[in-house]
C-alpha cells in the first residue's frame, strides 16, 4: 500500500501524471477545489483526507516546524526545496517514497 498524495497547487501536471502512472493515489488541490486555501488550512485538508502533502512552497517548512514545536499534529509533508528542472526525476523520487511508505 502506498501513501496517498495531495499535490499543492503549484506542482506541475507532468509530475502529477508521472506519479499517477506509477500507481500512486494522487489528488490535486485543483481537483479538490482548494487551490485558493491558505497554506495552514491546506495542510489540515490533506491530513483530513489521510494524504501526504507534496509542495515546493517553503512556507510549509515554517508551518510544520511550528506545529512540531507546539505539539500540533499533522499527517505528512513531502517538501522539495525548489521546483526541479527535471519533472521525471522529481516524480521518480516522489513515487519511491510514496510506494515504499505506509499511511
């Protein structure tokens, strides 16, 4: 069983398509109608669905660090420090972690 993913609004569709093609369950913020939601609420939405959030947005690093410090739970975040130049390698990395993990 893999970790289901929740793609932040800025994730390129090519990465999403490649990860889906590898058999990972993926939902995008756009598909969920949450593409305008503030970051902290988007993290809560992903958690409520039992999905790990994937993002390039550095604000999530700050938000999750604060939540860890304050003892506020969240499900999981896969964070890439910047948008990769190569969607194929990014998707490969992401699918590896999603497919090897457990919810």
